[in-house]
C-alpha cells in the first residue's frame, strides 16, 4: 500500500512540475524576465553603486549580500548537522 501511495504521490508531483514548466517563457527571448531592467541597472550602475571593479563581486557582495548570507547560513547549518549526526560516541 505504501509503494502505491508513493508512486501516486510522485506522479502527481511530476504532473504539477510539468504543468509549471509549460508556463515558462521561451529560452532566449528578449522580453524574458531574466532580460529585464535589473540586469541593465547592474551593468550600468554597478561600479558606481558598489565601488567594486568586478561586477560579479559587486552583485554578490553588495546587491545580493543578504541572500548570500542566508545561503551561507544554510550551508554551515547543514555542515554542523552532518558533523553532529556522524559524531562518534565516546
């Protein structure tokens, strides 16, 4: 019974994901959300706003600093959990 429920749930999730993929914009079109005004702002004002000479560094450490901090927190928390789980009992 559990295998049937797992298979059914997996098929439902796959169906939902496939429906979502169909709604994505076509790859490479100029009006896609990835090609909007934010990219232009980063390129035009990145050096002036951040003071970083490398645009990638400016985006990661200034524009997206909070997001980068949250990602680092998740990674370090995961590493700590792995160490605690794998710790040998003495």
